[in-house]
C-alpha cells in the first residue's frame, strides 16, 4: 500500500511547525507501516493484511468539495444538540437546547491555521504509540474542538454525527476530536456513525477528552448500521478529582472496527466505567482494547463487555487495569463474557492486571462458550421453538449491559437500535 504523502502536503500547507510535525510523523509511519500481528497490541488484528486484502488502491482523503449531508440520517424523535462531521470535516453545529455562551466550538481546521490556537493542542501531536497515531498526526485535515465552561450542565444530549458519502470511497480519512469539560460541568454525548450507499473507506480518528474536577462525561458510541467500512478509533481521557467518565459501546455494524480506550485517573476519587456489546455475524472483525490507569488513590473503575459471535465473525477484547504505587484504595473490576454460536467464529480475550500498590480491590474475569443446552430445553418445554429460545437467551445475555446505561433517554434509543439489529440476525 503506497500512500503518497507529497500530494497531501502540497495541498495542505499551513503553519511551518505543523508541516514539520506532519513530515516527521509520516516518516515514522513509513518505517512502521500498518500494524501487523508481530506487534503485541495488534496480535489479534492484522491491519496490514486486512487493508491489503480489501483495498486495491487506498488513497489519502484531501477533504470534501460537497459539504451537504443527507438530513434523513439525523436521529428522529430524540431531542438533542448536534455536531455534523462529513468525511471527517466539521460542517455545522446546533446547540438549541443550551446556553451557547457557555460553549466554545471550533473546527480543528481553523485551529491548525492559527499559531496561538495550535500551540494549545500541539502536545497531542507528539503521541506515537503506534503507527496509526503517527499517520493521523501526519494527515489530519479537520475535526472538532469543544470546550464547556465551569459549572455548566447540558440540558439535552449532544450527538456527534460522523457521516460519510461517496467521495470517501477507497479513501483513508484522518480526523481528531477534542472535548474539554470544565469544573462541575456535565455532558452526555453520542458518537453516531452512518455512511451512504455502503461505500468502502477507512476512518482513523483520535479522540482526546479532558474531564476537570467534579465533572461528568457520559459517552455512547453507536456503530450499529451494517456497512462496508473499516475503522480505528483511539480514545484518550484525562480524568481529574471526583470526575466521572462513562463509556458505552454498541459495536454491531462495520466490517472492521478497533476501538482503543486509554483512561487516566489522575486525581483523588475519579471514576471510569466502560461497558459494551459486540453482536457480530458474517465476516465482521471487531476489537476493543482498554487501558485504565489508576494513577492516584481512591479511584474506581469497572468494565463489562459481552459479545455474541455468529457465522465467520471474529471478536477480541483486550482489557488492562494498571495500578500505580501511589494508587492505594483502588477499586478495579473487569469482566468479559462471550457466546460463540458458530464453529467458524472466534473470540479472543486478554484480561490483565498490573498492580504496584498493596491496598487495593481488583479483579478480572473472562468466560467464552456457547448457549447452555439445559436453558434451551427449559424454554422449549414452555412452548418456544429452538430459534425463539436462542434469541431470548441472547437478548437476555446482552441486555444486562444495556441496563448499565444511566441516561434514560439514551437507554431507550440504544435499546431500540439494538432490537432492530437483533431482529435481523439469525441466532
């Protein structure tokens, strides 16, 4: 795969310092290339092989000329604020339910064109833990920077729409999303993905969230629409004293998605809750990798991931809890459960604990198997067919995770989308 950086660079000249970062980052990517199984963190997702087999001529996306999105893709009968991204580029925003004086929103493109603004986020271009991050730093065109002032709580959820149209066909799209919550602020947000005409593209996004003291961020990732896309998402969180980060993932739709979540609990009594569902069929390949880093005492984290795999699908959960020597009184919990309903599907689980403090409560667990035959027999004895019994068990198995959603309106929305999807799956 030969990505031609020179063509991108010529059409995106900006700040000299940024150009130097782009060149340096792309050289790092050229040395490493797309990740393979030789790298420990990618041992279950050979991205280089997947891209080679599915893209004959993957090209760098240089931005949309047509900035019109399909309004029919907006969520109906759900009161919400919105940010619209089309092919990774910021199009518009609407905060009709909020005090807009408390909210500052800018396109990343405008930030990258201003030296003073760029200096505020420059540190986020130095992270090169893997080649996908280097590629993103080199090729980022646009995205969103959102700042919420101290003591402000959103009245309605914010939906960040990630739309893709036909101009993204066979392109790799790189963008960034920055969100910062001030002290005692609260935000419920949904990352929502839709593409038109089942086009094939690769989306590489970096999310950076800062949650200040006594603030709460509830983030829901909805990727439920069956499509032909390939995705890598890196989510990084800085969480301060008494803050709360809740993350729920509905991972159902794309051909390929790898979500990485790195949550750093940096001060006293900060909390992180990660819950998710994978319901996969066909040849879908989904992976969730989490790192929850307890850096200070009296912090709490909990993770619950449930997966159901059919046909030739492949799922992976890699979860790690790290406890620093200063992080006494840590409470960390992690559990992965998977049902494999086809002899051709596979699930990989790698739970980890790395603990350097002695006054902690930490546990992890992982189970993988198929549906209990006694449960099927019991339901069939009550008049259900075998297919109905299987479906009821799968629904009950996954609904336990949906019950962890703390926002009632979002729970109704996600339950509706989940039910639509499971009714189309032959369990």
